[in-house]
């Protein structure tokens, strides 16, 4: 780093700046999910700002928590503002802290016995979802997109991932669709954690579409970005000859790393081992699909893929207590990952 902590002046990142500054290259930033660990993405935005290349990003994509953070970035919110939101969230002033494991276990036990009038265990998470939506509606109100924004969500009727965007778009290949959607609807659909959160219902074109978390199929939008870029070129609306896609994956995966799955009280519940096994199998399949998608992109000579893997603390995907550790880890991990990308460009 240079003497000014607000700037990045070392030669380590000159190759990155050069690639990002090419006028015939479209630069897209794609952000993965991770529950409350989504705040790690603020460190990515901050790094790009300090590198002086944020303005080169023309499209922002995201799934789940990445969709939430991506929408804020696309609407011009600064990394410092996002860090401020993270601090407020940690204090429980956006969504309330979830009950402890013992309290959740008690609620689930009452549900199993049929002694609660409604699903007491799920109601905790539905309240969390409602509080998140209330906050986002206030934050997003009055803001306008400064970059194109797209996110993925899983359509329960068609059983396919669909793209929800900030602008009208044509059909993709086959059944793949892109829908122009209100930004709040889009991010709440993309982040509707299966089972825990209610599916998001979006009405339009004479139909109702029900969505859940887009990260189920595509943790970090990759293939969707590529297919849209190809299709835009075919329609003549995309003039860039090259695509530079920056993907940001938060490690480990939120779906299989929650402390909830490791808690001894929950392990005693009937069928719990089968639930864990199903989650692990789904995760293996998703990783295989992600690997295949990235391989496909790397085979295209007109595509450059910067695949960043940001390591952040393990724990419950909705645990607010993780936030400070996530922010600290991301501040260290993000520059290291960009430095790794730069080194790979040399060799």
C-alpha cells in the first residue's frame, strides 16, 4: 500500500487496472450469497473504489445476500455507508437477534407435538424476513440505479432459476427468462431462504410467480451473466468485444456451515440426519454445476474470469454476532484475493 491508506498505488495491481480500463471490455461484478456474511461484499466495493476502477463496472449481479448488497452498490451507496449499516445490524436495530438454540429447539418441539397455533419455530424467521424488508424499503426509497442490476431467484412453478432485473430484457435461450422487477421484490425473492422464509410472490404479465433463494441453483451468478452477454451481442445491443466477469464467493457455503446443523439438541430431532445429508448432497451438486459453468466461461477466448474466494467466519447464516468478524476478515481477504488474481495474470 502507498502512504495514503485511501489509495492503492503499488505495482501489484497495475495489471488489474489495465484489464479493467480496456474500452472494448464489459466489466460485470457478480456477488454470492452468505446470509449476514453478505456484508463482506462491502470490502470488495471499497477495494475497487481505492483501485479507482469502480466506474468501469457496468452491471452488478447477485444472488441471495449478494443480491441485497449488489442492489445497494448499483444504486450508488458507498462502502462506508454499507459498513455503517453493518454496525447498526450488529446491534439488532435492523432485525432482532434470533433466539438461542434452546429456545428454537423448544419451539420446534412444540411444533412437532402440534401444540402451537402456528409454526412457532418458523414464525421467528418470518419476523426476521419482514424486518429485513421493512429496512430495505426505507433504504432503497428514492434511490435510482447508477448501474444495471440483475439477480437470480428460483421459480417454484417452473422449477428454474430466473433473472430479475432493473430494465426490460429479451428472452434468453430456451426457457431462461429475464423479468423487469421492482428492486425490493427482486432482492426479497432472491434472498427468500427455503423453508425458513416465505416465498416471494411477484405479480406481473397477468400471472403470479413464486420465488425462493436464487443461490440454491447458482450461488454466484455466472452462467446467467454469460448467456445474457452472448444474447445481447446477438441482438446488437452489446458492443463490447470482451467480457470481464468478477465473481465473489463467500467461503464456506452458508447452506452447510450453520452452527444449527452442528448443535447436539437439533441432532436428536427425528429425521435430522436425513436433512443434513440432503443439504450436503445439494451442496455437492451445486458446486459441481458451478465448476462446470466457470470452466465453460474460461473456454471462451473473449471472456476473462476473476474468481475471488473470500474466507469469512463460519456460523449461523442469520447470526448477527458474526458481523464484526466478517467485516474484519474481509478487509484482509479481499486484497489478498485481488493480489492472487494479479499474480496469476503474470504467470
